């Protein structure tokens, strides 16, 4: 249809039929568009109100005193899906997988850095040959070497913080330690003070994490620096410790620590130092063996947070195959093992209480074989605590602590200096003693939890569907691990107290050397001519 218009002499506009029809279509379409826009707005408003009502009942980080930035969105989605479960908690095995890559990266960064730091100290340590008094003692390294530790520590803390975003909410659903029990959920303004109180507790928890994780890195770094100074002493021209070993040989004849460490069978003082330091690498190797899946399951394990699909979070590891353990590994337990190997105290904080609370919840449930599942939580804590106390506490921390105190006492005895003149080794001893004491404290907490009557409680809640043979065997294993933990903790505590006594009396004895029989005095023939020590 053609469109035509013309202006008449009286100023009126003549429209064609096509223009009138076009105008009517435009008017009708605009009316329809306005109606559809109002309809869409109503739908959006209804959907938004429904979503808001739904989200109002979903778990929120602030419900547990956790800041919003400290929890991943995928974990919140999983918590919303699990709110109708019994109990309404997110399983740690479904969220910890996302944190495992960062934990592995943190462990590799630290355990690659420690030998590099040792080599740095070896290269820059001062032999001290201009001063005969210093030449007989322990070499010193420049304090600027700690500049190499700071960026590594910063990277480690950042990786640990990224891991916490995936495990804090699931753990706090069970522990609920950041928020006072009995507080209502923060659904109105009068509860905001309670939420802020919980958030402050969370920041205090982060401060504790930073301090303890930093102490762990400093502990292993100072141990590496100590070994580096001993290696540097042997590499110095003339061999500074060749003469000093004569004093060391006389001292170890009276030393309980030397007999236990079998240092009298070793050719020199350097050997036990290097062996004990290298033995520390058993910890990350064990973590890799226990946390990585076997080759046949490589690539089949899901490490993302399982929000929209069932995830494979249980798998077999080489460590479990070697020990004959048929219970598959899960992401939660694997993360704790890796975190312990790299000193991620924020990750392992409250792990024993978490395991015991999970066991309590399992016993109260109606699940099949609930007693066996409950004992599995307790059994894993006992096993890991025995290995942690035996390897990290006794064999590594306490043994290195005693060796460092022996070397400090010998240096003070030969040079007639005080322990404060060897501030670097005193720092290593103090940090090592503090971390060992923390190991003992953690072991005592787990022993107290293991003595909570699990035998009687499992027997009282036993059901007809429970395999009584497996339950009896699991209880027997738990009793054995509990006895082993008591023994290893006692050995570690005695070894630590012996080292602390030697350190205290090192400041009071004239020779700076002490043993169970009292102050050790070097014979005059070894003290008459110090210049022979450099020959």
C-alpha cells in the first residue's frame, strides 16, 4: 500500500490510508510493549521476592561468625543444598578437594625452599678466622638471610588463606566455636552485635594461624641454617670443627642424648646434624604417599566442590595399600595430612574436636554400621597423632634440639662466652622447643578425647545390622593406637624436658654443659691450649 501525504492551502495535513494504518500499528505495538514491560517487572519482582525468601533460610557465613569474604560461593551453594539433610552439615570431603591443590603447592614451595636456604647459609656464613675465639665456636650467618624467608612465608600464608575459604564453614558447622551457643541467627538488627563478636573471634583465629604457621617456617628455617653453619665450618680452610670434635668426643661420653642418638658411632659431629635434618623430609614424602591417589585412579577423582553433580571423593592411595588399610582415603583426611606436613596450623586447627564431634553425630544417627563409621573418625586421629608425635616431635624436633644444645654448650665452654653470644642458635633452640611443646599439647588433647569411653558407648549403641566381628577388631586397633600414643607422647615429653633442663643449666654451669649427673667439666688437657683446635 502506497504512502502519500500533502499539505493543503488551509494548513491541514492530508494523510494517506497507508500512513493511518502504520500509525495505528505503532500505537497498538507501543501499548502491548508497555503491558509486557509491566508484566516482566512483576515477574522479576515475584522471582526476586521468592529468591530472597529462599535465601533468607540458607546458611550464611555470618551465622557462624565467619566474614563473607572468608567463604567460597560454591561452599555456600552446597550448604544451601544440605540444609534439609540430617544433620544439615556440609561434608568436609566434598569441599576440601578444591583446597588440596593449594595445599600441595604450599608444601612443595616450603620443602624446596628449606634446602635452598641451607645452601644460602653455607655460602654466606662467616668463618671467623680473624678471631681465634670465634674460630673455635659456631660460625655465624648474616641476618639479612632472613630476607629470603619473608617472601616464602608470605606466599605460604596466602595459599593457606585460600584453602581456608573451602573448609572453614564445614568445620564450623560441626565445631561452632566462633559463635556463642544459643545465639539466634542474625535475622534482625539486634543480633548484629553477636555476629560482630563472632567475626572478631575469627580474626583472632587468623592471627593465631599466622603466628603458629610463621613459627613453623622459622623453626625449620633455623634448623636448616644451623646445619648450614656446621657444613660451612667443615668447609672453611683448615676445618674449624676438627679440633672442636675432641671436646665433643669427651662430652658425649657423659651424655644421655648422645647415647640415645648413637652419635658415638658416627665419624664426626656433622653426620648426626645432616642425618636428622634430612630425616625431616620423611614428613612431606609420607604426605604425598597418603594424599595422592594410585595411578589407576589418577584423573578419576573430582577435586571441585560437588555442587551440581555427585563427586568421586574417595580413592585408594599407595600409603593405604602398603599398610593394608582397606578404608579409602577422602579429601578431608588428605588435606589434613598435607597441612600437617607444611605447618598449615589454620587448616588443622580444631581437627581433633571436629573428628570427635563427627563420631558423636554418627553414633546418634540411624545409619548402617554407624559404630564402625564413628570409630573410623577416632581411629584416624589416633593414628595420625602417633606418627606426628613420633616422627615430627621425638625423632626430628627433640633430637635436633638436643644436638643444638650440645653444640651451644661446647662453643660456650671452649670460647668462655655466654649463650647470648650465639643468638642465632639460641633462636633456633627456643623456636624448636616451643613447637615441640605444641606437639605435646596436641597429643595430650587427643589422648583425652580417646579416653572418652568409646568402647562402652559403641557397645551401648550397637544395632543388629552391625558387623560385631569388625567392631571388635576396630575397638582392639583403637586401644592399641591409644597405648602407642601414650608411649610416644611420654618419650617426646621426657626428651623435651631433658633438652630444656640442659638449656637452663647451660646458663648456670661454668662449662655451659649439663647432664643428668650434673654439670660437665672439660678436662684441663683439652682447655689448656685452644690454638690446637685449629690445627
